[in-house]
């Protein structure tokens, strides 16, 4: 390769003539084109001649007409901006040529403007354009020449992709590049102009947004500020015409240059009035940096002379800037002709009126009480050395084990050996002195790796009397300013932070060397976090408010009133900032206009919380009343709902006034709902005549296209409470209205509508709508349709598979080997399965109809929901919508289902929703979630004695449940019968039908209760839940179904201090028996919990097992046999079955039956653990194995270990907790799970490391 390049360089040195290029540059160009010899021996010379001398221009056509992308691949895809992979494969030799070409391009660009003439540079760009055939062309701006895009992108983006430089280095390697030089190159072609050049700098056209900032190195050129200063007017003229993306990039740039920003006030105002929300927000935060008078002048101009949207936005900004703009707004309101704009201006004025009524609170903050920090005594230095020696010995053992494992492992690991060697190198006497000095603040040392492990080993430091928060902060110190707060607080005793105030923390952090500790603290309260943060530990208002009073600028930043001063990729969350303001006794006056914008603005996410904060203001209801006149339907509804919550009596007349003139049906529905919540009698609007009139009017409107699938004519016939038939139009309108409301949670009006029907009609209508939703949502192809499709598609896919085998089979047999012998029949079967699994549609856009399903009979609804969640669990939104529709239900079975889901479900968002719904139900009834669960256990219609009575025409039949959980029927004479008898002549058919329905639903409900409550009792045992003896006797012992379950368990009676008083078992005759078979009575103030073998002596556990055997009673679940594992004091994992071999399908089958769920999917679709959440105590048990990936295939699997985490959904971010902190019963039960998984394995394999696929 190098010889051919040398020859080519010599040849061109002799032929150059006037187009002189130094030999070094010529060598670079020759290296760049060298890979072209792989296509044609003379092609490289032709291209080089074209670039240097302008000869052979036809070579561009030759490159453009190549049949494949081989040339593009050989050159390393120059000009790629984002993701692009050529399809052509290269040999090793070609890859070497390609790499050399890429390196040469990178070096050429360093001095390209001084080494090549503009004509040569243009020809070079056209060569890149032709060579890539524009396959990877990243169009920036529509008028940008393609050749220029290639030079710009390749020089500033692509050429760095194969180098390892940071932004500072990239800038230095392109220091000869200037915007002025690029402009001259751009204008070298007469048809180009400066306006289009400016557009090119900011536009990102077809480029994926993820990569936009890669070209922003342009704005770090030495002349960037000078260039934009010299072209102020042109920038002012061009920017408003560009895309929102381009405007956003410009705003990011100018925000970093205050002097330039001051010169573009008018442009910033124009962008602050943009039709793009993102651009408006970016520009608005810059207003605080501009001259206030000049900003006011421009805003006043656009308030009067701008387009309608600009006038509205200008009003908002003037109100946001303060009360001094009141007169300007008043004048504009009087002269404005367009009603919608006038309403916005008046709304802005009203926000300022609210400010008039508020007296800004003067927060008199107390002085910060400094936390005294003692010095760690010198006696701790020997402890540091002891810690080191202990860690060194452990490292030695691991290294020796690694050496032994490597003898049989396919992959030779060296980590443990390297770790041991590194530890050996430490001069511990010197290091111990350094660590001691660092912990006492005498020297700043970043405590990472070995240092941290040595000084914190076995919590010896934590238990020192002198150890405090400042010491912990010194240990956590790092230059990035990031702190693992959960780890930090766990390293402390609670007394060290129980009454910590954030201002004290800020002072300590500053002392420890952290820069911007105020921002580090604020971010923990104002950015969304998915793990334990500072805000989880410092929670009391008195400890939080003073800090934010001193740092209101962080609230301003979150509200978009000032620019983002932190990471440009993540901003402070306005919703969390509102949450902070909720803590304040009074809202700071400066935030009221912005909060009013949120309260009645476009962001649904912020409305409710903003309204709740503003509730503290005097006469805030007037703002909501004024918003009733808003031209936007959504804002009127928002105002109506706000008034209903404010419960101010003056809202009633305003709502009636709106009702008289409102035309929109869903707004009318919101008004009626609000009026009823305000105590008004709306029965006049609920008469059959009024409802029919509303229905006829509503049915004239247009049905939403997303609801066209629903056939209204098939709705079931229903009856009013008095038994008269409801006009079908009324029900049809209710369904359409519910769909238009788009909320599966029924509002008060829909609840009233449904309540007008008799109970049977309520259930019939609800069931029909629920089944219709599910049917529409789960439609898929018939078997015949799937087979037809598969038969047509299979031949082409078979050819594709054969190509895969030919191209990749030998290199990647593990992925493509099975395609060698695949048959047409196998492909047909594969496509058929795929087709049958495809949903033909979705009903999620019709979720509003679910608001009428809340009266579905409990047992039926639970069965439908459980089946749907099992078969269609991936349809999370639909599941959440259906569950939400039952949030107002007090049906015990529904509540028990929600309780079950709140404790354990495979999808985190569904589980979290279930928790919220349970909390709402509990709050509604003023119960805790556990009390709610106890008080709502369904009875399956059994009376206190366990008997079901059936009014069967003229007879009363009974049923009871035998010891095998089977229903036994008896006739009126008390004799057993096998089935419900035929009706007698003269029997009321409706009674017969109801009795049959009751008997059927009772059997279903009984089974559901048994299943749900068995699981609940098991979880109560694991979490060691305690009942008061009174509640236990009333809600469990006296319950007709629960008493059957608790008879199959041993229970413990505890004193009020938690001491075990005695163990007992309820018998079937209603007595409580101890081990001696004596009847006992429970003390009135005692507590009850489920017994377990680890809570009582081994002798008692054996005795209870014998007792159950004697009485022929089967334990409800294992209670006395599972024991604790043996582990070291500070252990976090159990791994005594590590290395046991099985396969992923066997593992999955066993572990999922035990109630474990697959952990979150990580990079590459892989996962390596299953977890079992115990939400009552906030823990999850985690069983790890060698790993699998989705979609799953049956692979070799090796069992690893059992650990515990303080989260319900596991990902790689979580960390294990000490086994000593796990409740003993939970530890014993999950260890038994671990052993059961091991039992399903084939046993320990000493060469297990060779058997894993990873």
C-alpha cells in the first residue's frame, strides 16, 4: 500500500503544474483514495487527478454509478452524521486500507484551508458526495450544497468518530477552522448566499436529534462570536424563518454569550413569541438577562402589532415580568378586536390583580445552627491497618480461587489476581496516615476504590462516637459533585441526621470541598430520581423550607423564569418545584403569575398541583370563574373542576350562567358534575325527559373516528329504578359522552347516570361495555387468515434465510447456523405463529367508555381482568385504564384484586397504579391498606355460619362448602341434591334465574377468595405482620371463608411489647387450641401474627406438625419446616448452590411458580435474575443466574445466588442489603425457594463456568 502511495505522490509532484500541493498533503490525499484500487486499479489515480488538477471530472459519474455501496464502505463512510452502516463487507486487508484512509482524512482537515485551494476543496467535497452516492447524506438545510455538507460534517463530526478526543481536543485539532473561512468557501459558488450559509450553521435537517449537538463545535471557533456580532441584522432577519430546531440551537449558543445576547433583544423577544413551545420556553428564560425597558418596548409592540398568537404570548410575558406592565395590558385589552386574544389579555391582567391582593411574606429565618464535628482519634489508625489486612486476606483467597477456576474455565479471568496485586502494592502505613488525615479534613482525598473499602470495612468507623455527617461527606467527596445519598446515610447512625436542616448540610458540604453544594442539594428535590436520594432522608418542612427560601432562584429555574444553569440535558422539574412550594406557609409573590399560567394552562401534568398551591391565596376562585369564559373547551373544563374542588359558594351562579349558554356536551357534563359536588340538586337535569332531550341533541353530533368500531345498536336494553324501560338513545348518548370524556375514571355525573338504572341493568350494561372493550382490543387474525398470509410470505422469507446462511452462517453459526437446513414448512409455521400473535387493533383510544363499567359484578370483572392481564400483560395502558375504571368500586373482590396487584405484579407502572388506587379506597374509608384488605374480604354470599341461602321460586335451598372446598346443595328438607332442580309450575322465573346466577357467582367468588387470601396470609407470615386480637377475631376468625383458612395455620399471641405469649390453632368447632389441646382465650390488648418455625423452638415446631397430623389437617402452606441459612455477620448474598446446572426454560418454569418475576431487561435484551417483591416491607428477594435474553431460547443456565434489595423492581442500579437486616421468616422462606430452584437443577457441576453461553 505504502509503495503505491509513494509512487502516486511522486507522479503527481511531477504533473501538478499550477495546482501546487506540498508532498505531505498530496500523500494524505493519496492515502484517502488508496482504497479505491480495490474497485478499479486506475480509479484512485483518476480521483486524485480530479481533486488536485480538476481533470477527469467524469470520474464522479463513475463513482455515482457503482452498483453497490462498496466505495462508501472502503472509505469508511465519510460524511456520516448519526447512524449509518454500509451493507458491503470488507476483508481484513480492505479494513486496513479503510482505517488508513480515515486517519488521513482526519489529518487533512487540520490544515485543509491552507493546504488546498478553495477550488480543490470543493472538488474534494464533490468527490465525497459521489463516492458515498449520498447514501449517508445528512441534509442540513434545503439550500446547502451537498459537497459543502460533506466537508462540514466529515471534517467536524465523522473524522472524529474513529478518534478518542474530548470537545476541548476536537476544538484544538480544528483551530485553523473559522466561520469566516467556511463562509468564503460556501460563497465560492456564485449561486450561494450568506443567508443560506447562516441557515446551514443552525439547521440539522434530516439528522436524528440525538446527534444534533455534535456539530456545535462550530460555535466554539475562535471567530464565532465576532461573526455573529458582525452579522446582527442578517441573523435577526434569517433566524425567525428557520426551523424550531435551528432556533433552539441558536438559543443554546447565544445563552452562553451575554454581550451578544444583549445585542439581540428584539430577536429573543420574537423567538419568545414563537409558535413552537420549545422555542418559546428556551427564549423566555433568557428575558431575565435582557434590558427590562427594551424588552418591555418590544413586547408592547408585538402586543399591539403582532399576529394573534404573538399578541397572546406577549400578554403572558408582560404579566410574568411584573405589575409595572398593567397599564400596557389594560390599553391593549380595550383596543383588541379579536375575542380570543382579548380573553388572553384579560387573563394576564387578572393574574396581576391577584398579585395586588397578596402581601409578600417576609421569611424571618433563624440563624443556622452549625453542627460541631469532632476529630477522629489517632487510635483509629491501627483499625485502618487491621481493615487493610483483613481485605488483603480476602483478596488473596479470591485470587487463589480464581486461579483454580481458570484451570477449567474457557474464559480466563484475572480480575481477582490483579486486585490482590494492587492491594499488595499499597504502603499501608503511609496510606493509613493519608486516610486518617482525609477523614479529619486535613487533606482532600477522593475516597474511591481501595481507600473507601479500607476505611469503611465492617462499619467500625460508623460505630465510633466521634463519627459524624461531615466525616461521611469527606468520604463521599468527588470532583463531579455526585453523592450516593442512600449509601451516605446508611453509613451513619440515625442520630447524626435525624434533625438535619438543608442549610446545615450545605455548610458541611462546602467545608468538605464540594463546589456548588446548593445546586447538588436542590437537584435532589427538583429533579426526578428513581432511587433513594437526599429528599428521602430530609423530609420535614422545617428542615427544607429555609434552604429554598434562601435559594428561590432554583424555583425560578424550574419554572422557566431563568435559564438552565446546570446540565443542559436535564432541567429542574416544575412539578417538583410546585411540590416544594406546597411546603411554604405562603407562596412567594414572584411565582404567582407563573403558577396561574400552570393552573389554567396547556400542561395537564402541572394543572392540579398548581391549583392546590394557589388555594392558599385570597379570592383565588375569581381566577377560576374568569377562566369559564376562555375560548378553549379544555380550559373551561379545567376551571369548572377547579371550582368544584375550591367549594366556594359564589361559583354556583357562575356555573349556572355558563350552563345556559354552553354548547359543548362534555363541558355541560363537567358543569353538572361540579354543581352536584357543590351541593346543588341537579335532579331536574336527570329526569327521563331531560335526559332524552340531551341524548337526541348529542346524537346529532359527530362520533369520534376512533370510536367508529362500536355498534351502538347492539347495546343491551336496560331499565330505570322503577322498572320502566330506558329509551335506547339515552344509553347510546351516555356511551358516546363517556368516550368523548376520554377518562376511564367515572366522574360524578356518569356515576349519577348509572345510579338511575336498577342494579341488574347497571351490571348488564357495565359487563357489555367491558367485554366489548376487551374484544376490540384483542382482535387478531383467524387461523385461516394467518395460514393464507404465511403461505404467501414464506417463500421470500425462506430465500432471505438462505442468504443469511450464505453470508453469515460460517462466521456466526450460533446465530445463523439453523438456516442451513430450514424448510418451507417450518417457515410457514413460524410466520403463522407471528401472524396469530399480532393485534389487529387497539381500543385504548376508546378508554373513556370504561367509565361506565364500574358496576360489573365483582367475580365476573375479576375473572375478565385476570385473564386479560395474563394473556395480554404487555398492553400496559389498557390494563391501567381498566383498573382505573374500578377505582370508585367498593366491591370486595375488586378491592382484593387491587390489593393483590399492589403487592406483586410483573409491570411496575401497573403495580404502582394499584397502590395508588388502594390508597384512595383506604383514604375514602379512613382505613390503612391492611385494614382495608381485612374489612373487604368477600364472603361469596355465605352467612356467618358458612351457609348460602337461595330463594328458588317457592322453595329456599341451601348450600355449604365441605372440607374439600366443594359446594354441597340441600333441598328445602335438608337432603343433599346433586344440582339445582327444575323450576316448579308457578315459580317466578326471575327468582329462579337470580338464584342460579347467585349460586354460580358464589362458587367463582369462593375460589377467588381462597386463592387471594392464601397468598395474602403467606405474605403476612413472611413480613411478620401483626393484627390486634380484636381485629383478628372480628375480620378473620369470624369470617365464613377466612376461618376455614386460619384453621390450617399456627398462630402466635404476642404481648403489647411483642413478646410471644403462646401459640395456638383455631379448630373447626370455633375454639382456639394450644399444643396441649387446651382451649385458650386471647387477651383483649394482645397481638396476633402467623407463626413460623424460625420464631418458635424446634421442639414446638415438631409438636405442631404432629398435632396437624393427628387432627388430619393439612397446613395451608409450609410453616414449620423452612429454616434459616448459615451466613457470616456482614454477608449480603447466599451462594451455597452456586454452580448448579440447569437450562433457562426449566429455571423459568420452577421460579415463576414460586412467585418470582423476570428482572428488568438490560442492554442487548439480556437479564440475569428473577425477583419476588414483598411490598408491605419494601423488599424484594432476588435470585441470580448466568443469564438469558428476550425473546427467550432454551440455553444452559447456572444458578448463582440469593440476595435482597430495598426495591420492588430490580435493575443493575440497585444494591444488595445485609442478610442480617432481612426479617428472619422472609429469609427462611426465600432460602427455601432458592433450594427448590437448586433441586430442579441437575446438581453441582465443577466445570459450570464452561457451560454458560456468556
